[in-house]
C-alpha cells in the first residue's frame, strides 16, 4: 500500500507476526484494530511456511522433559545434573546405575503413532536403550548405530549424530503405551550389569514418524508450531508474500495419514519403507512405496460405501517411475511426475520444493463399495499389472475429506481428525468517525470454492451483516449490500488476485474491483458498520491485506487503491 494511503487509513492489516489468538494489525499502532482469532482446540491445522515446508502443531507429551530427578522415577539408578550438553549448555545429566536393569521411567497414556527420543552420550557404558510397552530398541553410542529392536510391532528406530559424541536416539511405534523408559545398557540386548554411566539430555514423546525440534516442558505438556488458535500465515504456491489462510471445517477420514501400514489401509503387491527420504515437512519421514514383481494391481487404498462428495489428496515424489494413479470413488486419474501435469483425467495439483507434488481428485460416490487411494498406473490411468519389483515412489500426507476440493493437510495419527473453521473479528467502531461514511478494502487470492461461499464481512454491533465480499461456487467474486439483498458478480478463476472496495456515504455505496468502479448501490439507510469479520461458512479467500478509512475516499483514490 502506498504511503499516502497508509497515512490516511484508520486500520491496516497485512498477514505478519501472528500470536496465538491474535492477528495483529499494522495500524493503529496501539493494537486496537487487532483481529481476535479462533480455530478450535486441537493441533490439526498446518500451513506452508516461508521456507516452503509444511508446518504442523507439535507437542512434547513428557513432563519435566529435562529434569530427570522430578517426574521421572529411578529404578536401580541415580542422576546428577549440571553436565556439559550437546548444545553447549550445562543442562545434561549423568545417569548412573546401581543394579541390573538400571533405568529411569515416566508413566504416560498415549495411543497411535508416536516417537520417543532422547539425546545420549557414552560414559563408562557405550549403550542406551529406549523401552515402551511393546519392547526395546538398543543404540550403540560408540559407533552411532542402531542395535537390535525387540518389539515386533515397532516401526523404525534412528540414531543421529549431533556432535561431540552426542546422539539423538529415537524409537517409533504405533500402539497404546503406559510407560517410557531409558535404560543404561551394557551392550546390545544386555542390561544385566550393575554399574556404569551414560549422559542424557532432552527427552521427548510426540506424535508422528520422526523426532522434531526439542520442546522443553516442566509440569505440563508444551506445544509449538501451529497452535489451536494461531492465524495461519501461508506461503503456499511458492508465494514470496504471504496470505492469511482461512478455511472451513474439514475432517481427514484417513485415520493414519502418514503411517500407511496402519488401520484402514490396504496395500496390494507393495513394500513400505518408513523414514526413507525428506518429506515436504523437511523431516526424514517420507515413505518409500515400492511395488513388487507380482502380476496384478499395485495399490494403497481404503474403501468406503458412500454417496457423498469426497476429495482425496496425497504428497508424491518420483522415485524411478513416472506415473502415479489416483482413485476417488468411480473416478481415476494419472499424474505425470516428470511434467507435473495429469496425463489422464484432471484434478488438483500443487508443486512443492524438491520434486514433491500434492495431487488430489474429487468425486461423488454412488453408494456402493468403492476405493479411495493411489496405484501404480499407466499414462492413461489404467492399472499397470506388470512390474520388475524395482519401481517405487515416495509418499507422505494422505487426506480424504468431505467436500468438492482438497483443503490444507490435516495430520492423523491413529484416528480421524477434524480441523475447525478459521474465524477472526476486529471491532473497528472506535476507528470510525461515522458508522455510515467510510471506505473498506480487501485484497485476496481467489480460492477453490465448494457449495457456498467464503466471506469477508462488515457487520453491525449485533452481528448482522451489512456488506460482504465473497466467492461462490460459480467462479464469481461477489460484492453484496445486504439491505434489499443487492449483489454484483465478477467472473474469476482460482488463483486470481482480487482487490475489492466499498466506498460508503450514507445512502450511497460504490463497489470497486481491480481498478474500476463496477457497481453503485442505493440504499434507504446508512451503513451501521462496526466489526470486520473474517471467516468461511464453506470456503474463504487467502487474504493479503485489509484496509479501513474513516472517510469516503474519492473515486480516483478508490481506483488507484484497487489497481493491481
């Protein structure tokens, strides 16, 4: 926004520096124009961050995660604080054992896909083991390798050097557990010794296939990343300037969105290798899906009997085979991973960094038993039945949702997960000289639209709508004055930039769109506008900026302000 308009404005909001429950306004500086923001009470939402990576909400479920003499319980062990840590601090602990099976442990209550991790360094002993109710994983702290894993139901274990003899050891599982333990081990599969020591620091228990950046806890679990009510500042599509992501409520009905061996999934003639490559999240938690040489269809899918409209989506990266198929109810499509386009059929595609694509397909079920998933495909979307057994893809983040387009990724780790609708409101009554004479502008990216439209709305004190800027299912941006239900529609395409403006002077309202006066509305009463609402009944634009002026700008100023 040009400086002359910024100086005139009473309120300017551009997506930047959100805090939990608040979307700060750039102007006024006293923060009286901030938007109060809400999205429910879980960590289901994600965004694409400035680095182009999927960013989730994260939580360390352990208590006193680096205070091993508190919530943790000793069993033939003792600990001493103040040791030199992997991070250069003196926050590490010397863990000693005084009897066979020496360990510390903490009681927990979790189920589903989780990763238990701790930083460890050899002392007089060179091994550590991590234990859950399903078994134990051993780690060699001298040579930096994973030893034996006694749990047949575990998914994977990992050891990563972080320097100065320190390693981060992690144990991934998908089950219900009631306790986690850290053992001082005398060797692989051996905890029988009665003395010895290792160093430990920063334990973490979290959802997902991989250990993420450590989160310190004290007497309660702690969350980071995309929190419950944090406005999502989004850089999807490779954007250099972000937008505010506003979406309707959606549920991921795939109960395991990253663990494709989990409940609900059926794999046909294929082998899965977990944590095989860097995913769009920037972690080594992508899955290698390799088809076998068996003759017949090769697929990963779930089944459902439904007459609803479904959208499925998944992140895919080429391994050594070019075409991947999508099946959604009765529809099939083939995506070409070399060209980044559909070679047969059509669907949703979003390119990401490092060769990844998010692809999707929408279809209405016919009420019979049908499949939803991906398959090894020919270019014409037919199933390819022959394979050498070497062909593979990398996959991550599957989603099945009710609706006519895919929304942002909703992680699921053992049960279906619902992301609530985004909603924000700013009380601007004190910023206006008159509730009937003002100028209001919104710039946004036109979104995918379902049945119904998303809105940016000016409302009165009682919450009744006065003016609306919205998108509808007919590929239109609408300007609406609610008195007498007056509408004006502009044809648009998904991804278009739209600058919409209302210039209000008592009984006269003028609508501007992308540098032109497009409609004049005559009303009987003045606009009693006091609150700006952001929030979708079904879908909503990606908002780039909102501006409010306490006066009616001239027509020339309105044209200049909305010119792309």
